[in-house]
C-alpha cells in the first residue's frame, strides 16, 4: 500500500507563495499518478493538479490555479506543488494522492485516487 506524506502548508497573505511537498513510499510502481487536491470548509474536494511519474513531466491543472500553481516531479516518488500569487479562495486542506494511469494520463477526479495523505493546511488571508 502506498503511503503519502505532505508538508509545506502554512499561513500566508494574499499574493504570497508556498511550496508543498508530497513523498510517496511503499508499493509504488514506475508509472503511476500523483495528484494534489484541496477541500475548503463546506465545499467538495477538488483536483488541483496531477502528474504522471513516468518522467515525462506531463501534468494538468484546474482552471482556477492555472498559471499560478505548478506541479513538478523532483524524483520518482516526490512531487512539489509551487503555489504563487495565492488568493483567499485557495484556502483549504491540501492532499496528495496516488492513483493509476489511464492511457498514460492522470486524472484530477478525486474518486479515481485510492491512496491519500493526511493533508496539510493552507490558509490565505486577504
């Protein structure tokens, strides 16, 4: 079973930046998906961005974060989420999750991911 550990959350003022890290271990394969998700109070969990760990660096992003957030792979089992120009609406619990690829692509649909980390809180004040 894949274990995931997130880190890097915190509090920041609007316009600031944070970098989150996700480390996966145990039961991983050479090709799988790692994704970032977030959930604000009273809202459904949503996909932020995901990446295929095959080394190609292929990723996709939610429209709300496109151009501000970047998912990158730093090694086979570690990804970062660089968050720039943060907005109050970015506030929430951020989770890392592992899932299977489909035709070489990685989804941002939360239900397609089965292994989840504990989450790290991101709070953006106005």
